[in-house]
C-alpha cells in the first residue's frame, strides 16, 4: 500500500461519516454526538499522522511547501468546527449548519489533497518512499488516537515547527 491509498481510505471513511452527520435531524442528539466522536476518532489521528509523515516529507524536499502549509491551515479550521460540535449539548438549527460547514470544509480539503498535493508528491517521491510513508503513517495513527484536545493541538504545533525546535515540545507533550 502507498501513502496515497492509505490516506484515501481514511478520507472515504470520514466522508461517509459526514454524510451520516448532516442527515440526522432534531431529536437525534445521542446519535449526533456519537457520529461527532467517530469523526473525531478518524480525523485527528489521520491529520496528525498525515502532517508528521506526509506534509513534513513534502516540506523536507522543499518543493510544494506552500501546499503543505495550506493543508495545515485547513486542518486547523476543520478542528475548530469539530470542537464546536463536540462542545454542543443539543442538536439545533445552528448546530446542523456547523455540521454542514464542517462537511464542505473537509470535502474541499480532501479534494485538494487527493488532487494538487498527491500529484505534487508523486513527482517528489519514489514508489518505494510512498510505501514506507504508508507504513509510518499507519504506525503513528494509534499513538495519536488517545490524545486529548490539548495534547493533539500541541502535536500539531510540534509538527509545524522545525524538528530541532519541536523535540523539547514533544518531550513535554508525552511526559507531562
Ligand atoms: Fe487527509
Ligand atoms: Fe489533511
């Protein structure tokens, strides 16, 4: 499996969950909260591992670096919407609007990744590197899964920092 296939498998899962989420109506509070949690459990490990393995490999070779930064911005925007949904205690019109906003933000983000970012990366990495990245990506995801909001946010910040500066932050995150 290549990194492209691994990422796309996750993207398809998230898209399916988003479709379920926006189809829920008023009175479906419990199910709404449960689907939001399922999205969280797919999206956060995916995004952190994608940043650490895929985006940062792109930044390392220094071409298409702007595409990776743009991806980070979109991760941040999506996670802000996700937190709004996690914090809400009942489903109302406003919440459904936030759910639809999250759906369209993520559909846009996924389309950009599978389009522009994948094709840039396919020029930068060999097939063998794409397979190695998939293994690293799948290995990293379970480690992110249990993290709380503070930890996963600090993780994102660490992913964005130069490795030399990120090391002390990672030590803090995992030993605090
Ligand atoms: Fe992705
Ligand atoms: Fe992403």
